[in-house]
């Protein structure tokens, strides 16, 4: 038993504890992480000289989504995204009032063209199907194609507006086509 050993400060159950200086390599790592922490905090959270990884990731994802939309501007997703945005929906409403109301009536309840607020659809009621009806029209039935005249951006917005009145069930033109959910 080295009970008089001055290095031993504590003994319990034959386990001896010495009070040694922490090794320098260990202290070096400890202080390095503290210095690094301040640097990281300054650069990413205080001065924001660099984007923090989370923001950078979100921006990259948003970029990818935008590119996908650009490739498929009249896809269901693209139109649903516009339908979530009040400002773009309002623009769609304006387009409807000036371009579509003459045949589909102000509220979309139908005149020459079908009621767009009832459950009955001749050409489908998915967002992309509505956009196709708008863009290509039905020349033989009396609806001109609007794709070239309005451009994809407005076709997308007015289609989103049609989605927003879909199912309102306003009294108007008699049902045409099949009942759809
Ligand atoms: C000159 C009249 C006229 C104008 C203007 C017009 N439409 Fe139509 N639209 C029609 C007619 C007629 C039909 C029915 C086609 C058929 O019977 O196949 C129709 C069909 C549709 C359909 C398909 C409905 C279904 O039941 O499947 C949609 C959607 C539609 N129109 C949206 C619009 C939008 C949006 C605009 C404005 C950008 C517009 N229309 C402008 C006459 C018009």
C-alpha cells in the first residue's frame, strides 16, 4: 500500500485517484473547440457572413423545386402551388373576369360555357386537366385556345382560380359531363 504517496488524493475500494495535470493534447482540443465555437457563432449566427447549413439546405431545395416547376409549368403541383398564394390567385381572378366570364359567367356558374362550380366535368377536373382545357380550348365546341394568347403564367393562375371555385355548387348552367369528386 502506498498510502503515503503524496500524489494520491483519494482512495476508495482500492481505487487510487491522483491529481495529475490534464495532458496538453487534451487541453489543446478542449480550448480549440471553445475558440471554434466562438468563430462559428460569429460567422453563422451573429454577423451571418456565411449562410448556416440549414438555410443553405432549404435554399437548395427551393431552387430544385423551382427548376422542376419551370420544366412542368402546368403540372398539378405547379397549379396547386399557385392556388396556395392569395396574390397570384387574385391575378387569376382578374384574368377570369376579363377573359372567361363572357362564356362562363362572372362567378363561373356558366353561360355558353359549362358551369365550372358544379360537380360535373366534361374534360376532367384535375389541376393539369383544367389547365389543358384552358390552354388548348375546344375550338369545335366554341372555346378558343388561350395558351398562346395568355402565356403559361396566366394560364396557371387562371387555372388555380378555377380550382378555387370548383365545387362551390353555384346555381347556373345545367350539369354537363360526368360527376367527379
Ligand atoms: C367563347 C366562349 C368561351 C370562353 C371565352 C372561354 N370558354 Fe371555357 N368553355 C367554353 C365552352 C363552350 C366549353 C365546353 C367545351 C365542350 O363542350 O367540350 C368550355 C369548357 C371549359 C372548361 C372544361 C369544362 C369541363 O366541364 O371539363 C374549362 C376548365 C374552361 N372552359 C375554362 C375556361 C377559362 C379558364 C377561360 C378563360 C381563360 C375560358 N374557359 C374561356 C367556352 C368558353
